C-alpha cells in the first residue's frame, strides 16, 4: 500500500427533502452573501431554485445568481462568475445542478481571490492558495464533484479541456436529495452511472498489490451501480435505486475507494478529447474508451490477472484457471454488454467520432510530464492511437 | 435508505514513517502547546515518543504529557488531564496510542472548556458545545476512534462504562503508520480485528432494505479484515496486512460503511458490561457476545435472510434455498470458527465470566430511553439475559 493523505471535509446532508435545509446549513457555515450558480431552466421550472432561494431568504442570507453553465463547463462563464462574485462581494458559491455547475463553481471560487488569470491555476502556471467556500444542491449522480478535489474546465477558443486536482477544490457542503434525480432523461442517468463506474475503475486497475481494502471498496461501488442503474433505467422514480446511485457517485470519486494506490485515469484523459472535440456527454465517451482501454491491456498481455479479477468479482464470470485471458475477455464483454443494455454507445461511430480525427485526437491527449498517460501501463502515442482504433470498430 | 448527515473532517496521514510528520501537521493546524496523552511505557521504550517530541520540537511546538491511560480508560485520569490541560493552557491534545488513549483524549478535550463535571456530557445531563482539537499517532488497529464520533469512558467508583457519540468527538488529525502495529502481541491483534469486524457488523445487521451500497461497503471491510487478520497472526511484520487492518479499522467505525441505516450496537452495549465487570479486552468480549447475539436472532426467527446474506457473501457458504436458517447457522459457525482460529474466546467461561453474574450483567446493560437495546430487534431484559445464557455455554 502506498503512503497517502486523505481528507474529505465535506458535510453531506442526504435524503428526502434536504434541499429545504439549504438556508440553515449555509447559515451554520457563516455565509452572508451567496452566488447561486446553475445551468439551464430545468432547476427553475422544477421549482428547485425557488425552494433554495426561499430557504436562503428565511435565514436572511443574501444571494445573486448566475445561470448558463453548459456540460463541459466553459472558461468564458467562469470569467463572468469571477467578475460577478468580486463585484457583489460574495462569500459562498452554491452550485445548484450537477458536476458541470460544481466544476464551474470551483473555478470561480479559486478565481475570485487569485489576482491573475484563473486559467493559470488549471495549466499549472500558478498554484491555488485561497478560495471562496463552495457547496451544492446536487441534481445529478455522476461526477462526484460534490466532494472531489477535481474540476474540469473547457476553453472554447482552444478546445482545451483541463482538470485541476487540488485539496482546495473540495466543497464544504453537499445537499443531496435523490428525488431530484428522478426526472433525468434515461440517457443522462446511464451516462452518470457509466461515469461513476469509471471513477471506481480508474482506481481499481492498478499494479499495486495487496491493497485489498481498496479493491473491495471499489468492487462494492461498481456492483452497487450495476444493480441500481438497471433498476433506475426501468423505474426512474425508484427512490432506493436513485439513492444508491447518488451515494455511490460521491464515494467513487472523493478517494474513499482510492487510498493507497495510484489511480490510472488514462481513460478519462483520452475521453476528454472526445467530448472536447465532439461535445458529447462525458459518460458516453467513457463507455467508448474504457472497454477499448481494457482490450488494449488484454492485447498487450498486461496484468491479465487484474482483468480476470474484474471479470470474476464484478461480473461473476467463472475463472478459467488454464486461460485467465479468456476470463478477462469475458469480463470486458460483460461490461460492454451492460453498457449497451443501459443505452450507452460503445464505439466511436455510435458517438459520431470520425476515423480521420484519430491522429489529431491522439496528439491532443494531455500527457504527464514524461509524455505518457496512465499508470496501469504508461501509454505513449502509439498506445493511445491503438486505443482509439480499438474503439473505432 | 434513511436520511443522513455525514462529515468526517479528519485529515489522515497514512503510511511508512509518517509519525515523523507530526510536527509539521500540528503546525499546519496552528497548535502552539500540545498535551501528549498516552498509556504505558511501550511507546516510550519503542522510541515512538522520542520521534514525536523531536518532531514537535523541530517546529517549535511546546508540549506537556500525561501517561497512564489504561484499557477501558478511566474517568479519574480524564479529570487529571482536564486539570493539567487548563493549568498549562494547551490548545491541542495528541493521543499517542490506541483507542483508549484517544477516547481519554476526547474526554479531556471536551472537558477543558466545559465548566461543570465532564461526566455530565457522558450521562446526557449536558450537551457538548466546544472542545480542544484532538489528533493521534495511532499504534493499534481496532477501535476506529481516530476518526469516529465516539468515546467510551469507565467510572471506577460505579463501574459504569458509557459511550458518547457526538460530532465534536471527531479528531482533526490521524497519523497512521502500520509499522507501529507490528509489535503488538497476537492476542491484541486478534482483539483489534474482532472489534473492527464488529463495528462493520453492527451496521450490517439492519432491517433497512435496499441500502445496497452500505451493505457492500460493510462486506468489503469485513472480508478485508478476515484476510488480513489471518496473515497478520502468522506473519506479524507483514506490512500490507497491517496496513489493510489499520485502514479497515478506521472506516469500519467512522460511518463510511454505515450511512443510510440504523446501526444496531446491542452487542457493544452488552459487551461493555462484560469488560466493565471483569476488565477483559473489548474485542474478546465482542467475540463472546456477537455470535450469541446472532444465535438469538436465529432462535427467534428474526430476519433470517440477512443472517443468510452474511453467511453467503462473507463466509462463502452455499445458499440453502429450501432452508435459509441452515445457511444462517453455518455463517455463525464460520464466524465462530474464525474467531477461534485467531485465538479469541467465544464463551463466557473462556472469558472468566460467571454464570451467577448474568442477572446483574443484564440489569447493568445501558438501555435506550424506551428501556430496550439494539435496533435489529429491540432487546428487552429477557432477550439480553438469553443472549448471556447463549454465550455461557
């Protein structure tokens, strides 16, 4: 087990009707003036925004709002939020929405006290040193951004999509009512489930041995999502399924299931280029890339036993002791079968991605300082391109 | 899933040699004068105390110390610590040791700012409102006290053993080096493993249905402990086994594996009277009580399917679909077999407890306001006595 530091200071308030507690919770945190940050009109039409602002008003907490967050949240809106937040002197940013609203809120929160261009923090030109506290009223089970240290922002002008992982990115409050996710279109529910599984899987596929506790926690989350997603796809108003998905989404990406090992995250990095180029949903992109990434390891014979463990423990494949690679393949096929079952694409074509873009996509994948991406195997240009080719079937 | 609030603000610094970071971590938390609280001479003989005080000295952090914490930590030492802490004006309490040092430290931390008798907070006469921050350099994988909201104190004069669960009991820092647990005697290692399993099992045995994620997280922790304890009993210096036990111990009792459901905790309440009356190790007492508690539910036919789930998912018993109670029984037997294998007692006799004390033990078990104990079934006097009788075989 590798040495680690772990601290998730987020207060989670979870369950039926908890959005009505927003005012009380923010007051306990000392908020005086809140910037409410959200996406489109759905949170207004659903009445959620009214509930939240009523709750703030009841506690005498002032608020301004900024809507318009899009999936793959844009730098341009972050600049707008920073300016608004400074002008209004806000002391808390409350995202009402999903991971996009949260990531955008995190960037605004770091940007307000930073004197330069906030993008410096994302490109590594400067290190975060201060932030305005962030909280959320979550409406989507997917990204885990409600307590993760991560925020991904896309620059429209350069089509760069960049994530920043930093302890200051961890929100202080997450208000989570599973009922708010019941009205999601099935495709978004499936994208969310795929993303949650991928977050646990990025941590599961490791070469660290004997981090048994983390392995089993990952398996717990992945197995929960498989079961709950199947229920939620058929019965969108099933509270228990929505609740299990929502909590699984949180712990899949706040490192509860990742301690003591290096996460891989090549699939996330590779996928980011798909969603940046074609503006497709992140979960759908992962459904295309993650199985291809697994097939690449099978092809190159890397750590077959871990792929087999995934097949046996998650998909209940029978272990083929004479030919573990065959078991590994059946695990990948079971995973692909599940993705198809919940309506996800598993090929580049289904996603609308073009074969001729593969060299450019490969070139764009953001590398680690050594020029590779990932930890399970460090992937160079040829490996990344091969993964796109496997996905382009 | 029941509504819940969950917040573990503890910063975990985990791995090889992290005790050398104690000074830097405390400095980052703003500590100026620390009360170091510990048990016997082992932390001095091992050199750990020297490492810790050197680390504090290097950062210019003043410190005083108070040793003498015993298993089942005593109120009398808490009074002493409160007086010392006030006199010296300490602003941080650092437990160096296991759960006993931590629980005692938590009581001192709440007692210093409280004007009355700290015992009022434990008996419910007054509610905690403030505390001095607490941290630990942990030397034992067992109680989870390093991040739990719980602290159990024993009054020598009345032989009362009482736990207080409160958010203010959560430490802000846990420094966890698995190597520090390698020199534990096998009996203590086994007691710790038994306690960790019991913490997850107290949360596992619930009548809430469809809290799938929490079920699976509990199973992850219990399965980890079974595997790691077997390795650590045979090979005490196995770092990976020690690391898995240590982290499992933390998450088993800080509610990571308990959200969305009521924990039972009858076995803990019942056991507390055994360890208070005979001064036996808490883990050993749990090894006697928990299987008896399970046999009681089997006897009364309560939620057999949950007992069967425990048998199938934890102990890999084959499900007997015609007779789930038979599967349940095999699960209990497998659990007892494991406890015996690691050297735990499983009967009152082995523990040195007397049959004739059963009525008095029953009378002493601390009840909830409705006069019962537990949630899986609410146990009245007759039920508690029956559990002692089952254990007295």
